[in-house]
C-alpha cells in the first residue's frame, strides 16, 4: 500500500509542476495532450477495476 501511495504522490507532484498550457493546450502524443494521456492512464483503470 505504501508503494501505491508514493506513486500517487509522485503523479500529483508531476502534474502540479506543469501549467495548463503544457498539460492541455499542446499535442504531446499524436493529437492528445499530456494531461489527457495522464488522465487516461491513471484514474479510469482504477474505476474499471472497482466496477
């Protein structure tokens, strides 16, 4: 559980260090913004696992 908490804190830190411009207003992976890719790969898998 400690490893999961540390990973979550690391993700939150990395996101908080970036501006909205960097996260959502410029393509990073094809047409997708960095913030969208982060969102896609973090919260939805947990929501699906809980379902």
